[in-house]
């Protein structure tokens, strides 16, 4: 029986609203504007502790990231764009410090669309940076989770092995595999699962056919192409025992909360049946 968690945004979501879903664990995303000072961490930790909320990971989203379509993602997301790489590295190291003060065991982010050619300067730059982040995080006993989706599982796995750090992990998001057209998520889960430390329960549909560079779109859980029952059963088969962190991004706040409530119910049913 899997525990159900939620992915929420620091400074944008209210913890009370998340708790009202009936969940007691999850992951927090810190956007670029969120203050990462020790005082801010202490305030946030007091809030989490008072609520009895168990924080599994701190995710970073960076200023300037844009998920409009695949070429825009390649140009703007994660550590791949050289112009923002060092500034984002500094920000992410601060996220690691912040997470340590909260007692969260994992940090994570989208590192961007890693070039498939291992001799590409951006591949080398990102790989070396991921090593540096892992070494920083290791001082706190943290793992660093690479979010899936922006590359096929075999490319991510080759990169993962090349980085070669004990505390590097995968944060598996099945919807991203579909939305980026990176491969069938259940197969990818079997391939990446042995390195998985955390999971997003998110749903989505494949990119529209014949539109170059288009991304698929996110859907409420159970209404996309992931196949949530198969996803949950496969997690069980590979021996995963962590929480299923529901992730739902949509502009309409009411719709998002309603989708989150529905997702909790759906996963409870699937988890109980597994
Ligand atoms: Mg995700």
C-alpha cells in the first residue's frame, strides 16, 4: 500500500490546502522568487512541523524557464543553457543548503535537455555540474534526483552512469515521458526503476502528430495516456515503496485543487487494490 503525497509550490500554495486533501507528505517546489535564507527555511520548517507534514524532496524551478514547446525547453530549461548555467548552479546549491535546514533527504530539478552526444560541450558542462551538485549534496547526506522526460530512458541512464555519483537518483515522472515523446513510460520505469528514489503521479497525452517540436499536454490523473493502474502495479513489481507524489499544474486554481482531490481518491483506490 503506497502512501500518497503531493507536489506543491513554496510561497504560492498554502500548506493547509494541501493537508486538506488528506495527505501528509510530498515534495515542495521552490520557484526563483522564493527566499532561501536560513530564516526562511526555519519559518517553513516550523510550518511543516506544526502540520506534521513529511517533506520528501525540495525541487527547484529556475527563473527564465519556459515550457511552451520542445525547442523553447531546450533553450531555457535547467542547466543546459550555458548563459544561465552558473547562476542556476549557485541557486541550486543554495536549494541544497535550504533543504538540509529543512531536513529533506532529496533535492531535484529538471536539468534540461541533455545533448545525446557525450562530446558536446553542453553535455560535458552539465555532467560536470551535476557531479559538483552531488558532491555538495553528499555533505548533507542528500540525494539528487534527476527529473525524467526530456530524454529517452537509455540516454538518461547513460548520462546517469557517466556522472557516476553514489547519491545521484531518478525522480520518475511518467507523464513527462509521454508529453516529451521520450518513450513508453512503463518500459522506461522498468529501465530506470532500480535508480529511482521518488515518483511523480502525473498524467498526460502524447504530442500532437505532425506539429514539429510540440509538447503533449498534461491531464488530470487517470485521464491521460499513462495508464495509472499499470503504473502503480509496475511500481509494486519493481519493489518501489516510496510515496506517490501527485503533481498537477494548471492555471485555474479551483480546477487544480479539484483535480488533486480526485487524484488522491483515484490513487487510494489503486494503491489499496495493489
Ligand atoms: Mg514532474
